[in-house]
C-alpha cells in the first residue's frame, strides 16, 4: 500500500484527498518508482478541471526504482532496482510509489537533487518547444514574457545555448533572478513596449509568451519583426486575434516534440548547463497547501512534494 492524492470531489484543489491504495506490480514495459520528490506545476491544478473523481494528480517525479517488468529497460537504457531515476510524463505523481511506462523513465543525473530532477522536464520541454516553434537562432533578440517563472527561466537558459540575446519581462523584485540566468530584465506594466524598445530599438526577432496578458500580446505584436515568430502557452482571445501560435502539452504535436527532447535536456542538466531553481519543498500530505501557494503566483522557484 502507498499513499497518493486523488480527486475526491469537484472542488478544485480543495477536492483532493490523500488515500492509501495498492501499488500495481509492473508488467512488460513498466517500472515502479518509490517517489523521493514530485514536481508541483500549474498544469497540475489546471488538470483538475477536466479530471474525474478518483483520478490522480502530478506529471513528474524523481525517486528510486523498486521493480521492473519482465524484459524491460528504461528510456535511457538498462535499469535496475535501486537506481535513481526521474520520470515524465506520468499520471498520479503525487504519491509515495507508482507504476509507470518505462519509456517515460530516465536515469537521474547525480548532480541533480531529487526535487530538481522532479521539476526538470515539464517546464524544460515546454520551453524547448517554444524555442523550436519560433526557430530561435544565433544573434536573435528574443523577448520572454514571464521570464522569472519556471518556463521562463528554462527558456532563458535554452535561448542562450542557441546564441540569442534575451530580454525578459518580470516584476522588479524578480530582476536579480532574471539577470542571474543571463537575460536583461524589463518591468511589465504600462509602457512595456517603450521600455523594450529602449533596450532593442530594432524590435524583436522572436517572442515567447508565458503569461498571456493583453499587455504581453499587444507588445509582442508591436515589437515583432516577423509576426509568425511568436508563441504562447496561455492561449486566449487576444493571442488568437493576433495570430500567435499556441502550444500545449495535450496537443499531439506538442506531446511528440516534448517527449523527443527529454533525453537531451536531462543530459544538459547533468552537465550543469540547465539549472532548476527550487524555492520550497512540502511534505506529501501538504499537497493542497503547496498548490494553493503556487496558485497565488510568484513562488520564486519550483516547488516539490517530498514523501
């Protein structure tokens, strides 16, 4: 038996309940993980809107293999009981132990803590797809809306790998965080377009939007040299009207790309080239508190549940 969080009623975050349930033995192509950390993401509580009672919650975990199905290897090759691993994308990660497809399990880089490993791939693969969709190239000037958030921080680092110059919107209290990852911060709010133009008079080559505000859409439209090189992960009427490409993990093309880039991001993180800042950890039984804390915005880094 293992503890896990499930949706007990349609009350959003407050409809979650911690229960005990048996852990299914892995069949062929499956692996069982004792969870040492579960990543906490906005996608988790957004998922609750369409979840059914009894569904689990949580897309990414890190921990230790406790069992492998017959003739089964994990995605990075091999795999043995006791190996440290991370997994994404999974279902029901807010748990002490769970059985998942082995194709979603990778060896954990030794340099990453369990909370870091459990928060690497949802934000990292999202950022990677944003850069791919906008075809960011060396010497491009890139504007990232929401640069101090989890996706923004990963996008800054990945854009710099490509040789781009990055300008990132954030609140002034987050400027040091944006600078620390190599971007030039600019305050969001009224007058955003003018402040960005003061840094880049010729405008932007690409825009990555992780906030979805009318202000972000308006500034993006005004600043872009090529209107086709904008992407958002917060689709809305304003971005649709502006013709901004929207992506999301539930879209087949997005899922395929994100699954395909996981190994590369893990390798980069293992080499110290992709940092995952952790703001706070919570005990597993504090999942509701953690989600409410995240939903308030500006946690200052990633959150993890630690069973």
